[in-house]
């Protein structure tokens, strides 16, 4: 018989979560269905008193499983994070200084016995854009710099590129540049803040028209389906937040090669839930903060990602109990 778990989710404000597609809510519903106790906090509920990590949390109960609008919250109480069987960090980017500080506090909590998903030190060291450099065999040609002259030279070489900030999400501030674009100067000045902000440039991949594939990795293992996010007409970005359409599809052989290779390293790093972005045959991003796509895959296939997530989490918990029994 499985033990009921006490789970804490660190989220964005509940009213900002989209009931019809939010991955955090999907995981929470599955956990509730299994009889686990749910608690919620926000980023700044985590704090230190002396050298001990603390967190203010509210017990959360679904009163109607299909609706985020139907829930109850108890008054906040103060806890030691290790009071919970798992603390699941699901705060959305941007990865600003406040996010950075949260990883430090969560790392202190982890050193005091808290099981944190994802590993906070790994979240900090795996920038979602730069991490593709760990797997150069899968990455498209890229450049990381704040120097506009270097970006122009990269554009001259590849003739069609995308430029993007290192801390964005949902396709925000991603631009496609061609050699004859009349807005090259203003775009580069804006995105690099006149050469003072480091960005990434990548060769444009025409396969984006068939979808920017989100591959979900849970405890090192990819789900069998990706969510191909297909750009709307006239749009470069496939992100759902930018109007793309999500279509679930089985992983190709190349997808599987990328996902299994990267997944082994992710598991070693304590990165439990990760979303890979793959365009054509190329790995373009590794999303370690709060990857999405579970709901769409569950709706369109027989795969149930939230169930896979809870199965893996419960398995880790059971293994820990046996280890210390």
C-alpha cells in the first residue's frame, strides 16, 4: 500500500493559472486523486530565520476536480520545508534576481533534508537557452554575445537567424532576422540594449513550420509523445503563448536519440521534470523551470503525463523509505 504524501507546490498566483492547460494543476489534480495532501506557496513565502529555511504555506483542496475556480485554502502556516515529502518548484520565468535568490534558499532547504524538484542548484546552472551547448552534437549553429557586430557577421554567414534573450519564456522577444530586414539595427539595439545584454542567435530552422516539438522528460525518461507547437500563419514562433497550435505526435527516431541522451544527464543532475524543445533534428532549448505541455498530450493521446509524474515521484519516495527503514 502506498503512503500518502505531503506535497508543496511553489506556484505563480493561483488566479493566473489557466485551468484548461496548466501543467501544475494537472499534476495537483492527479496527486489529489491519489489521496496526497496538497499545499501551495508563492516565491516570497520562502525565507530564512537564522540559518534555517522556512516557508509559509496554505493547505489546498480541490472542491471540484475539473475547475481551478473550485478550491479551498486554509490559512497560511509556517513550516520547515523538510516537513513535506516533496517541494515542487513551478514558478514561471523570467529567471531574474528574485528567481536566483529562490534557488539559493531552496538549496539551503535541500541541504537541510528537503526533497526539492527540480534540484535548485541545477536550475541555477542550466540556463534554458545556454544548456544546449552541453550537447553540441544536437544543437543548431548558434552564437552567444552582446556584440552587435558579431551578430551581424553571424547573420551574414547564415542569412536567416533568430535572436532571443537568455531569460525569456513563451516566445517573448524572439525575432527572426534576414539579410534584407530593414529593422536589423533597431532589433539588435533593442534586444542587446545597445550591446550591454547578452543574447543567443541561432540559425533559423525552416522545420519550425512543422512544429517546435516539446518533449517532456520525467526522471530521465521521455514521454512517448511530443507536443508539436505549430506557428500560426505569418508567425515565426510556435509557442502556444504566441498563438501556436499544439499537436501531439509520437517521437521520431531522432527525437528519441536526443531525449534519451539528454535525459540521462538530466537525471544525474537532479532535474526531474524537463521540457526539451526540438525543431526538426535539432535541440534548441532545455526548459528546467516550469515546463508545460502535459494537458495537451493527455487530451490527444492515451499517454497521461501527470500519472507518469506521480508514479515516478511515488517510486522515489518509496525507495527513500526503504533506504532508511
